[in-house]
């Protein structure tokens, strides 16, 4: 995994700021989005041990820098992803389905964070939160590599689905994540007038590195 | 007759920049539980709303109950993905099978307007072949009615939504009342790739006003069709049928969860529905009951309505309830361009092709698929990237590359299979009712179609100039689960959507469809409901009055 601070990704759309358009959003939408910018909700669902493992898991799944790197180059804007997941689980805000071989989402999160911590102790002799970034990535990769095989009694693919759904839904609801993508967020009542390939609105910013295709750079 | 003369909904909406006619709702006629209404409808989506609009116009006393809210687009909907969670049916449900199908945001609505509040807006007709796949191709099932039976209702509903698109060359060729919309970046890429490969592709058909329609304004191309249209440009029954229904004396009773259909054990007739509102159990009496809860909740309600006469579930004498439930295979292919596509601008539904819809005798599989633009917003795009296996820095890099990607989706005609079904789980919801357990497994033909569609989409995007392409497997839509058949041993309802087992019980939603074609189901569900309503009105006029 590359060691890029999230702040560096903002360089693709220099000066772009989704929130700068907030004055053009309808008040109901603005209320919904602005609520994500204030104090994150307090942790209510996870225990402190689960919080520690969960925070590290979210950071790794989202490619956030480790603590050392963060001290050196700064973090950019860090979204309180685990708090957002915790709030959903406390409120039982599910996706409206679960695999029949999985427990309820809240229980599944508790069980899988404990399992990840157990894996860390078995393999590295200390808890997941105390692992290095590389160790954490190794443990996470092992779960993904299992595919449909069992991991601590659960279908690994279904665990992976649970983690990525909750993490991505939380993170990509945040305006700072939109800034990284050049996505302007809410668009009512303003709408768009310049649609089409390579067409931009006055407030949209051209990608400064259009050839920065992640597939090409990884080949 | 002009659209306005037969359905005035668009003219009953406000024209002052707000989206809801509050006076119409405040002045709505209401019935008491003890009133024996002519018709009670369970579920206020595509099928249920069409039913009450038609029958209120015919002079019936009608009430529609919906488990969810009576939406006000101004106050209740947002131009935001995560903030739209309340649009989906999120009561507990279990999924299983070799190809478990996610529910919720993927295919399940709640509230007045149903899933059409958050559908993309594609409204293609079924092809004539869809009604006789068994005779023609030896797969699927034959309907007890044919395309000509539905055609006039397709035309009527297309006028009422109204549908915008180019002249349609596939199936039964036809035209649309509104001209095609201009396309955004994603549509442009689709058309470019299709042209390069010699594949015919067309703009539309989408139920989004192109130009003013009544008091509904023009689309503003903001791209949030799947989060509920705050503009009132995209059609849903909330704005296309409910206003006219209210103006003709129908009652819409929101936040009312129906738990059981009551059957008189002596006469075998339905007498009304049990429901819970504000925490209190209630019972609405009715002469006729129509269930329109869609493919998961309709079978669940029937199974939860067991009684001494129907020990295995209402209308389940032949073990048909919940079976032959279908989804469409919806592989999604994204292609990467150095140019900026910015697919979030313009509605996700733009361009489609039905060139691969029919059985091709040179292919090893039966039936086919359609291809359409889909334009995922960031959270849904993250699902695509994550499903590709990317996480960590790779996920973030792909996500920051969002503006360069174009995205197409196929709808593959999966075949009806008895074992793809809804049963009751042991788990109960907060009303104490067993929740639905939905099992799904693909057959070989399904899998072959997924592969073929993927190949065409990847070729198409490459022909348009894409560098990298990536495809994920998805599923879309729900139909079946209480299907229509010629004989009672093969289905739950007859060609008029009347249940074989209970003479005054109807099912008027997508669950009656015996096959699904490669078309989005909303228009067909509405057309079938319009036909059922017309026949119901005629039946009562001639028989009872």
C-alpha cells in the first residue's frame, strides 16, 4: 500500500471546495450535510477496546496514514468514520437486509473486531490497535483473501461486505471526501447547466493530473 | 381524451416553486375503520397508487394504506446520498442462496410513491415476446395475457408520467410523448461506443419531464434521481397519480403497517385488513382488498395471513406464494477516460439499447439483456470500487479518479425458478410479525447472460476510448413472488390480478409478473394495475350494481 496522506489527494482539484457552494443548497439538504461537519457523535455502542480496533480498521480500509506518518506530514482532514458507524449501530440503522449466516449488524461488528484483535495476538503477540500499519494491513488482507471461506465461524466475504459498506457510506458522505474527488455534492435547487464530456460548471475544478489513472500507475 | 382530462395530477401540484399541494392533503376525504369501503389497497407505490386513482375516478370509496410516510419533497428529501436512507425499506429481512440479493436501497421503497420515489426513472415497455417465453424459447413462463392486452395501458401511462425518449425501434416500435433529453458525459460516452461498434442505442425512455408538464417543471439535471426528485420532474405516483386520486375522494393513510388480511371463514371472502397505526392495532373493513406491497412484502403478508381455511398462508393452496421471485442480473461496467466524464451531472438514466433483448439463436443461452447508463454517486461508486477488491490507498486513489469514469449497467433476464422465493423467518419485526427470508440462486442461463452482457459493455466502453474497464456483479429490481397464471396450480392470481383462492382479493404490484424481460418493471406494473382497475370497475358495474 502506498503511503499517501489524504491531504495530497486534494492536489488533483486545486482550490476545489464543495462547501463553497453551500449557499446554493436548499436548507433541508444543507442541514443534513452540515451536521456531519460539527462535533462527531459520542461513541455509545462500541466498548473502548472495540473502539481502538475499529478506529485502526477504518483507517486502514481508507488508506489513512499511520500515526508516525501523520506526525511527520500531517493528516489532512480526518473524518470520524468510526463515530459515524457507532451512531448507526446504536440507532440500529441497517441497510434493510443481512445475510442469513450473519448475526445482526451490531453483533457482527463486535464479533469481527474481537476476531481481528484475536488474530493480531495470535500472529504478532499484541492487540490489533498496537500493531504496525503493515501488520494491520496483513491481517486485513488475510480476511479478504479468504473469499467465501470461514473466518472465525463467519463467511469472510460477508464480513468484508459489512465492513466496506459501513466504512464507505460514512466516509463518502463527508464533504472533505468529495473535495478529493472533485464532486460538488448537493445540487438543488441550482442543478447543472454544463453537462457532457469535459464540460465544467464555473465552480468545478479541472483535474490537475488527468493521466493519474490508478490502474496505469499500479501496473 | 387528453391526459389532463383523465388524470389531472400534474395540474393539481403547486406552481410557486414548492412541490406539495398541502391543501389537497388537508382536505382529503377520510373514512372510518368501521366504514366498509369499496376497496382498501395495501401499499401506495406503482401498482397501488394507479389502482386508487383509477377507481376513485370510477366513483369507488377507496383507501390506500402505506407503511411509510406521505412524503413532502421539500421537507423530507435531500440532495444527498447518505441522507436519503429513510427512502428505503429498512425493516429487518434475511437473504440467502448461492447469489443472495441485497435489498434496501437496491430495490425496496417505503412511503407514498413506493420504490418509484428512488428508481432511476427508466420506463421501457416489455417486448411482445416477454409474454410467451415458454412457447417461443422453452424457458420461463407464458402469461395468461399478451402484449396487445397491455398496449393501450402502456400508452395511457406513458402519457401520464410522461415518458421522454427517441422513437423506440425495439419490441413493438412506438413513440414517446416527450422529446429525448440532452445527454451528459456518461450518455455521450455510451452513444460514442455504440456508434463505433455499430450497436443501435437510443436516448430514453425516461419518465422525466422534458419541458413543463402541468405544474411540474423541467428537469435541472442535478443527478440525484435515486434520492427522490426534489424538482417534481421525475415521475413517481406521489405526483403522477396520488393528487388526482385525492381530488376524486380517495384517502391515503400513511404510517399504517398492514399485518394481516382477514378472511371470513364461512364465505371465504376477504373482509378487510388488520393494521397498526400510532402503535394501535386497527381494522379497516372493505368490500374488496388489493395487496400492492411488492415482491417481498406481498408474499410475506399472504404467508402471515394464515387461517384455518389457509393453514399454509393465504392463497397458498398450491404452494405458489413467494415462489418464482426474480431479480435482473445487473452487471455494472465502468470505463476510465483521460477526459472528464463527471457522470454525476445529468440524470443517471439517459441512454439504453435493447439490441440484445431477444433470444439470439446463434448463442448458447436463451433470452437476453438490455444496457443502460447508470451514474453512481460517490457512495455507490465506492461500492463498485470496493467490490472490485480495492481497499486502503487503492480505494482512495480510485475514488479520487471519479470524474474520469463512465458507468453502464445491464439488465439480464433471469429466469423464474420455484426455489427463488420468500419464506417466513423465525425472527420477528417490532410488530411481532415474522420477517421475510429471501433466497436467490442463479441458473446456468442466468450466469451465461451475465457474462455476455459484461463482454458487450466492456467492448462498448473500450470502443469509446476507455483505458481500463472494471465490471462488478449486481442485481436490480424485483418481480414475481405471487405470479399470474392461467391455472390455479401454477400461480396465485389470474389475468385480472384476482387471486384464485379469494374472489374479492387482488394483487396489483410487481409480484404478479411471471417473467420480466430485460426491462425496468415500473411501467409494466402501472399498466397492469390500470388494466386491473378498469376491469374491476366494469365487473362491479355489470355484476353488482
